[in-house]
C-alpha cells in the first residue's frame, strides 16, 4: 500500500478509528474523517486529529469526498452493509479496518483469539503467562490497545496477543496468526449478522489464511468449534474439560498439555468451568511459544481477572454489588448466575442483539436469582421471555439509574445486586465499561443516602470472572 499516493476516509471516530487516522498520518497519507454521531467525544477526536493534518467531513460533503478517496477504513461499530462501505465496494475501492492495517504491517508473531465468550480473560491471562516467561507480549486488538499502536513496540521479537471480534473479522483479510484460538460460539450479535450461520462463518474466518505452518487451538467440547478443524490447514491443538485430547485437558487435579502435568488446577484462583476452559486455551498457546511450567503456574496463581467481569465492587447494608457489565449475551449471563454465591437480584437489559432471552429464564428457574429488574431498550422483549417461561418475580423499569435503585431496595441483607445484563450497552452508554462505571457511581450515591455510618467501606475486588466482548 503506497500511503503517500492514496487518500483515505476513516469512518467512525471510536478508539480504533482514532488509531487508524494517527497511523495513516504517520505514514504520510491524506486522511479524511467522518462520523455520523455529533457528540463531545467525536468533536474532541476531530479537533485532535485535525492538528495532525486530518480533514473532518460534514455529512453534506460525504458523497463528494467518497468519490475522492481511494480507501475506506471502517470502524468495527459500522456494519459492512452500511451504505458507506457498500458505495466504496460498488466503486471497486478497498474497504478495510484498523486491524487489517496492522496485519499488513506487523512483523512479529500473532496469537489471535476469538469466540463469543472468554476472549478478554484468555488474552489477558496469556499476556501474563508470556510476560512471566520473559517474552515481550502485548494484549491488543478488541481489548486494550489497537493493534496499530503496538507495531513499533512489538518489533520483530514481540508477540501480539490479539482479541479479535466478529465485527473486526468483517474487514480483516490478511491476518495469518501463528496461533489462532477459537474459544466457543453461541448466539450473539444477530442484530448485526442476521443469522447464526453468518456469525459462525465470520468466526471461522480467523483460520482462513492459516497453513500447515500455523496452529489452530480449538475447543473440543463445542461442536461448532470442533467442526472448524475440517476447514483449516493449520495444525489442530484441542482443549477440553471432558476428554483427554491431543492438547490441553485436566487430569487428577492438574492442568495438562500433551501428557505433561503443567500446574495444579487449584493454582487458578478464578472459579467456574468457563475460567478453566480459558486457562486451558491460554496454556496451549503459551506452550506452543515455549513458556515453561513455572511461568505458567506463577502467572495463573497471580491472575485476578479483568474489570467488569463478576467484580464485587462494594457492599451496602448487607447487600453486595457485583459488576458483570461485560455479560452482553445470554450465555455469558447464564455463566454469571451459576458462578455467583448466594441469592441475587438480577439487573437485565440494554440494547437488543436479536436473540431469544427464553433460555436465560429457563436457566434461572433453578438458580439463586430471586428477582429480576428489567430495564433498557429491550425491556419488553425480556419481560415477554420471562413470562413465557413462568418467571414472574420481575420489576419493569426503563431507566438504568432507577433500575439499580429498585434492585437495591428489593434485595435483602445477605443477597446480591448482580448487574449481568445479557444485552449490549449502546441504548444508553458508549460501552459496557461506561455502564459498569455508572453502576459503581450509583452504589456511591446509594451509600451516601443509606449507609448507617461513615465507616461503611468498599470490599476487595472479587476474583471470579466471566467474559463476553460486546
């Protein structure tokens, strides 16, 4: 790609869009900027990028600038069937994403991790193991830093540990990971991808460019992921909680890899089968990169999870507040419900993603969830699913702030208020992180109103986690 001779339009000024514009300007490219959202964050990004020489485009100028630009750099939040990328493709022009820009430039090995749930925990865990083993590993992609910001720091001897979402896979064509990890596939993002078959196809694309020189680490216990082995030329390494597979498994209380005991299962402080699966996937990748058993054991022992994953943020009048804002689909919320100890008042709702909520309420029947406070844009869809499954201990409440207050007033001493929404956050927030931060702020507001004395204090962050990338 001859940057100095091409003109780029960067669409969407989120984190990846900003990183793309900065990277392209650093390469001497002419860069136009467009976002159909006009808020303080977008205006701030435009002002900062304008100082680098980027040119903001107004909506009434878009058609003219589209004709002028050679390449569209599309942020993951904009679907590939949006009119803007469609117009570029019809004109025979290139459409790519920030991750594709990085894939074309990276000179170090890449471990690419995808799946419906568990990506962030697995990537963060794997980064910790490789760093413990003395490697220059960086968690990047859909978690942490955009890939283009890591290129120079990684050089040729680093290891990019990249979380890759289905949104990124829509515009990712050149990636050939040395190790590709697929954790699981369950219903998600059907509002974007329309059918589960399309979603499965996108997840499988992470293996598209792999050859006999690369490795595919696949979940043997997930039938969909197991079928991916038939679609790749890569060397398949399995991980499983149920079988002694050629790869990672658990036997006699030990995490094992290829017949070798790596470290005791109890070394992992995080509970739940989902976290044991994440650990097995991370162990497989780490062993392929030569990590020694001591480094793996030490990293797992000291791993405390990631923010907004079943994170106990405080207690008020005997009620424990648990932030699982990153549980943005049904499967993730089900895992959360099964992991939390004690009875809970569950906060559910947000932006609808096109799947059924009935399986969630089916699971809740025999659980410790005593009440559900339903809020957000999809509140009536969730309520309908609850009633169809006979779960009637519900309160319907649209605004998030009021829902948190009602959940607290409903919970009894010794119970939890569990934010595990089974929905995206985009009806009211920019991200699941912002939703989790607002949950913590509301706890502090409630503390000011209801705390019996100034001595009420936050309790330490819990170590149990469950994942889902929004």
